[in-house]
C-alpha cells in the first residue's frame, strides 16, 4: 500500500476508535451500574488496539472507507461464494472485549475467526501473552491466517476445528471469547478455562443473543443483553448452513 493510503487508513482508523471511545463514555454515563461490572481501566486498551490494528487488511476487496465504518463486513468465502464468516461490527467487538477484560500476559482462545478480533486480542495480551483462534471452516481459517500474516500478526495461532471441543492441547486459557451465537456452553470451554478465567459468549436466550460473561472465579453468570442480529450461528462439521445449532436445539 502507498504511504498516502496508509495515512488515509490511519486517519479513518483513528476516527473509528474515537467514535467507539465516545460510545464507551456514553455507556459509562448512562449505565453506571453496568459499567462498574467491567474491570478497571478496560476501555483504554481496547480503544488503543482499535487505533492500531489495520482492519482493512482483514477486509480485502472492501473500499477503505467502508472497512472503517462501524459495520459488519461479510467477505465472500467458500466454494459457493456465499459469505460464511464475517468481520464483526467494531463497536460490538469492543463491547465484548471490554467484558472479556484481557490483561497483558494472558492466554486467550477466540472461537470463530475472521482474524481481525484475534489481532486486537494480540495487541491486548502484549508480547508475553498468546492468542489462539479457531474456526470450523477450512477456507475461513486459511483466510484468517493469510490476513493475520499480512497484518503482521504471524504469532497468532490458527486452528481448524469444531469449537465445541475448544482447543485441547493449547490451553488452559485465561480468557475464552466466542464470536458465534450458541444455545449452550459446551463443557470444553469451562474445562479449558484457567482458574479465575472468564468466558464471553453471545448466548441465545429465547432466540436473542446477549453478550453474557461467565467467570470461573465465582461460577456466576451475568448478561449484558446486547442484541447482535448480524452474528452467525454455530455450525456442525461439514455444514455450510447458517442458523443451525451444533449443540442443543431450542424448544
Ligand atoms: C460471526 S463469524 C466470526 C468472525 C468474527 N466476527 C470475527 O470478526 O472474528 C462466525 C464464525 O464462526 C464459525 N463457526 C460456526 N460454527 C462453528 C463451530 N462449531 N466451531 C468453530 N467455528 C464455528 C463460522 O465458520 C464463522 O466463521
């Protein structure tokens, strides 16, 4: 990319990060009790990561300005050419990351991988931490791998696997974040969490996802009740259909 385009990308990225910082500020003002549930000082590092990670390198073929709008981007992938993954809406990612409360040096698992969020996590854990991201779809994970390498995040581990089983052999994880809607929490996720770890998942309750978080320290569940209509639902191995749950079915 030419230096001019680099500068343009940095300007757009800065504007997006500022917009999200403002959103955090609004939540803190309007919903102080919800804000207090988050860890101390979580917003600053998330905004700094948004300011740094070049989202346009995870959305090839999308106009630069579009890559830095606060919208979900659905790239074409798969033999059918249908969009089977997405690069989630930045403000939604930011809210989930704030709930995850990632600290430097931690080990994080990301289930469902457009690559972008894994890169943000890499920034949050810093040089002493580690990030593993997995996806059930081989084309999605190889696309994420290529984008991560291009953006300079070669040390993020990518795994092609069914997320139901987590990433055995790579845990335990201090944090697990799931970017695919689910009806239930598979035992592998809680089993692969380190003591005091935290899991954030858009759990479907009555068909509507909220970004609940669950922590092993207290064994309690708290829901942030944010609708996420653009997110994919979990898929079974070999399935190319969206909106089908691998785990339990709703009544
Ligand atoms: C909303 S997209 C995730 C991308 C994410 N928005 C991001 O920015 O990184 C959901 C992803 O979950 C993946 N997925 C669906 N079911 C899965 C499963 N059982 N195990 C692992 N990944 C799964 C899909 O292939 C898809 O790429």
